[in-house]
C-alpha cells in the first residue's frame, strides 16, 4: 500500500482539526449524467463517456468540500487525492482543516483509508448510508431528468433520416462557406434562412441556418477582422443567431482527434442539432418549432441539391443564379396543406463575402511571412521517395490533374523522385485548387533552417508556386538518420533525371491506404524542377518565436 510521505503527513497534521464528520464516496455516473460536465465550480471538464464521481462533503456543515471525475479503472488512490484536496484546498467558502471523523459505505475503501491516514488522528468508519451524498447525487439525477432531449421525440426519426440524406448529398463538395443559399420558409416565426455550408476544407461538416443576413455578415466580418485569439473568436461564435446541423464521429475513441469524417463509414457518422443566439449562447438541443423548421428546410435543400447539382462548380468562387420552389409536407400534420418553400443562390451576397475575404488578404500582404505554412494541411502525411517509371506513365494518363514538366528528361535510375502529400479528399481538392490559383507549382526545394533558441537544425521542404510564394510542406531534423538516407537517395535520383522531380497529391489518409496510396488514390501530379538552396537564395532560415 502506498503511504503518505513524511512531509505530507507533517503538513496535514499542522491543519486545524475540527469536530466534524465528513462523508466520502465514489459512484459511477451514466454517460448522460457525466456529460453534465460542470457539476461544481471546481470541475469544468465535460465527460462524454461513463465516469466515476468522487465526492467528499462535510456532513456537519452540509457543504461539498471536493469533487473529482475519474475513469472507472482509476484506483483508490484517487479517493485519497480528492480527500487531501478537501482538507488543504476546499472548494467554495470552506477553510483548510482536518476532520475528526470520516465515514464511507465501502468496507474495502474503509480499510484502505485507515492504512493511508494513520498518524493523522482521523477516525474512519463504514456506514450503510450517506445522507448528504445521497441527496447530492439525487439532485444530479434530477438535473439530467429535467433536461430536454436533443431533439423532440416526435421528430427525432425524421430529423435523423433527412440529416443522413444531406450527408450523402455532401453539399460541401459543391459549396464553400461563403457561397450562401437562401431558404424562404415563411412558416411560423421564420421567414428567410441564410444557409452557409461547412466542410469544403475537410474539417467541420455541417450547415448553419442564419435567421438574418445581418447576423451572417457580422459573424464573417468579426472572424476576418480579429487576430484569431481564442477569446475574440469565441465571442464572435456566440454572437451568431442561427440554427445548425453538424456531423461528428459516433466513435468516442476519436474524440479530440483530427479525423476527416469523409473517410469514415456512414454508420460511424452522427448528426447533431442545436441553436446559437447572442443572448442564449449555444444550446445543444432544439425545441419543437425549431425541429419543424429544420425538417422543412433540410428537405427543400435536399431537393435543390439533387435538382441543380451539375450546375455548381467547386472551382468557382461565385455561384450561378439558381432558384426553385418546392411544396414540402407539413411535419406537424401530413394531411395538412403542404408548406411552400423557395430555395435559391445569392450571387450578390456571395460576391460581397468573397470581396471581404480578398480585402483581408490584401491588408495582410505586408505582414505575411517569407515562408508560409498555410497550404499543406497540418494533419497530412508526407514522404520523400520515388515512383516506378511504369507507375509514372500510368499516373500521367489517369490522374485528375497533371502538370507536365516543361521539357523531357531521362527516365533513368530506380524511379522518379517524388514528394508525396496524402490527405483527405476535400483537403486534397482544396490544395490542388490553391496551387492552380497560384499559377501552378514551379519548383520543389530543400533549404536549411535552425531554431537558435533550442539549437536544433532542420532540413525544410518547400514548394514554390509560379506566383513566387514559398510554402513549407515538411520540417525534417537534420541529423535524423532516416531522413539523411532518404535525402541521399533523393539527390541521386534528381541528378539522374537532370534535376526534375514531382509532387504527388493523394487522398485516403484515414483508410487502409494511409502512407501507401494506390494509383486510384492519387489525384494530382506536378512535374517540376528541383531548386537548390543556393538558387533559392534564402540562406539559413531561423525560427522566429511568436510573442504573447
């Protein structure tokens, strides 16, 4: 058994001992109850899975002194840690002190605490009931039972079905977030909803239904003007006035990981509905009127996307002028008169939002770093290697995007030297679009870099576009033996091809082909020159730490 060290015992013995009885317990919480998150002022972590709640309360004063949420597999040491916090750093108005007696309802825990707390003059007893803690847990359960469901039960099935239809429609493959659609509902308290689609960058997937054009424009202006601090972005986020449908992974093991949902099976996708309002904040559930409005809007959008899909181009920043009218069954009463809905694009608003983005980019040109880090997705897989000549010939014929070399070069050696960048399909699509927007890829370079504060030296992988911009695609530790060997082979192959190499962009980062894409996964091939660091003329680049 782990014992308290002498220093800790002396520190606890110096606390004033009061004639009170503390109750202590550890109880499992269901996922719904654990998800309440902030059960006390001292505990602000939201828990999505089942957890154990450790609670220490002063039965004489009727106050909670400490509480902690822990995974079920955590040992009894966590109970002791929470007790020590209750004594030395109690939450709320309590002052540091040591109880005269503590009571628990678990015999094994009683024996454990007796062994740990010896020499502290604290009596440890076991009792069948803990009145104060029982009441606290009942109040927790009452809070859960009083919370409304995420969606009204009468509309849950219909909302789930239409959400998955939208997922299959994948509007983010057609529309960027500035390409706004209008849904003229004119039902209940809602007139026109302005729909922004999230997901073209392969990050968050969903739809935002703004209740006013003003709210949409103010939010986008705030995000573009702010410097990006968490506080200002959160304030702008909570100031939105909209309903939303978002998609997430149903696999709780993936929580917090950067996973492109587009690569997951439909069975692992989970839709979520909610509301944002400046005075209400974010509400992760919707009421009946909101559910009805979303059902009608989503069905109308589904029909609109099905009807006009071929008229959209993901490569165009603007949108064509399109509109259609639909009669959607009334979710409240299928026998009632259908609801007339009009869905259309907003070319003028789209152009306005695009202009706002361009102005922000222009204003920031003077402060852009020499070497940019905003082209290649941060979660992309990249490698230095070679492609067999037969595969190169096939790829030239089959890939969606091919930028040929400016002249022919000898196909000698064991293969064509290539940089592989593998990411999700939407992010690959966006990466290709950005390269094409910059006039194409001009060269691939490697340049020395260093961190003067840590003393580390790097080999920086750089993509140079025809527009002259330099984009970092990888940082390699200079003395890494694996990279050193890869660079030797790369340099030898580039000499054999008279300085020509390639960039291959592939999809499928979340599937079985991660790190080893097949030809069918490769969506772009750029054949370019290798530019030496001397030709680049940058010298050794130094890491500049960000202040603040």
